């Protein structure tokens, strides 16, 4: 299967549905063992899924944000950890290629590697002392200028995809200068290692370990981007986050509906799907996910149709989508567990995994409090 050769989004969607069937079967095992789903990623690479967001001018499929979110939801229904993890690569690859943030020749070489070998990339920005980079903390990871390049030292946390990354974009403070930059680091460089620290009860298969950098030598042009405080452009690609949690909630909904449609206690005729209190819960789930689907896709379509200036005005809206969709997904999974009752707490029941996984979305960027402040500022500006 080669998704790159398919001409329509419908064909790609149908092919992906077939591809990810084994992901669902493996998900419980990887969750139980907190193991990384290497086979899932090899199959995604083999199918050229990881090249779909490389822009067409660099040889990729250049799929739209709207299509990307639809595909990511499908993967999340099968395995939330795999979806969230690959979503970072997909979004970053799209964002970099469309916004010309790197030197073109450097991005082209990276894109060719993605297309030819399935190379994977992610950012490494969080640190033990600074927490989430969205809070504005200055990296303690340092870049020291040398005659022939740079030397990096530091430790990054929550480096999702760590077991299979080929490229890592590392944020670092430049010594003796009041600057912060993004540096492109190859995983195979001397001094780069991964410490397996990921012990979360949610999204256990994302491989979000610590990245250790010890006197890592990189070239001059591996400083790929200067980071200017307070001047971040809108990041539509981050909608892969709510898309993932919406997919998990859809999986929980499917399980709840199947359970309600088949469970028939001896105290009643028919199944519990006929009971008003069960119908109320199923209806509330459908409403929440229907609202989320329309909100997410409408904003993605607006993003796809907008120019750079219009996109930068969408920052509060993008945050609102993440806040709304993730919180509704949490609500929907909780309702699904109420439909299934105590059985939902069994380790053999996927609902308990969906419940743990969906709550991880509350801690992905942007944070709810920051989004609410942005929305308040938006209304104050517009109502004056």
C-alpha cells in the first residue's frame, strides 16, 4: 500500500482504515506494557503516511489541514498513542514546509529523507525547570558557539516519538547572547541519547522519554530558526491534538453503543439501549461529538482557505477549538463509562484506557487558562 499514489482523500481514507486495523488489536498490549508500538510506525512509514504532509513542491502529497485531521482521528480511534505521536511529525512537517521557516535547501533535504526513508521529526522544548514552553520560560539547554558550529548541552522532557526519531528540533539558549534558537539535531549524533522515563498512566505508548544532550556537535547552519519572544505565529497544525482526542472519544462512543445494543439483563426484555436513562447518555455523547466535529472541521476549512494574515488572526479560535473539543471528549468518554457501568473499570475493557488517554489532552498545549484569557482579550478588543 502506498498512500502517496492515491489521488483522492476518499481513497486515502479507505486505505488508511484498512492499514490501521491491527493498531486497534495491539493497543491494549502496548498500554499494558507501556511499550512503544514500533510495528505501527513501520507500517505507517511503509504506506508513506508520514510523507503526506510534505508540500507538493518538495515531492510530497501536500494534503490539507482538514484532511490531515480526518486521517488523524481515524488513527486515534484505533490507538490514541500512535495518533498523538505521529501527529507531531505530520504537523511539524506541514508547518515547516508551508511557512519557509528553514533555509529551503535544508528543508528540501529533510523532505527527501521523509519521502525516501520515512524519517520522523519532533520538537524537544519542554524541560524539568521550565515546564511547558508555552508559558514562556527560557530554555536551560545551551548552545555554545564554536568556530565550526555549535555544541549543545541540556535535558528535554516529554520528547514524544523518542524511540524512533531521526530529527529533533531542540530549543536552546545561545550562550553570551540574549537569544533563543531552534537547532536541528540528528538522532545519530554523538552525545545524543534517550533516557526512558515515560511512566504516565495515559498515552503510555507515545515514547515521550527524556532527551539527553551531552556536548553534541552540530553545524553552523543547524541553527534553523531564531525564536523571538511574544511573536509566535498562529499554528493551525496543532489542531492534530484535539483531532486525536476526538478520535478516542469516538472509539469510546462506539464501544458504549455496542454494549448498550447487546447487553440484556434478566430483569428486562430487550437491551438496555431501550432505557430512557441510557438513551439520554448516548444522545449527550452524540451531541458533544457532533458539536466537536463541526467546530474542528469548520476551523480547519477556514484555515485552509485563508492567507497568512487571516491565519494569524485565528489564534484565539484555534485555542478555543482545542479547549472545547478536548473537554467535550473527556465528557463523552465519562458518559460512555456510565453506560457500561462497573464493567468499564475492568482492565480488559478498552473504556478504562480511553478514559486515561483522553484526559492527557487537558495537559497538551495550549492550556485552557491561557485560551480563556485570549478569548477575553478578543472580546474586549472587538466590543470597544
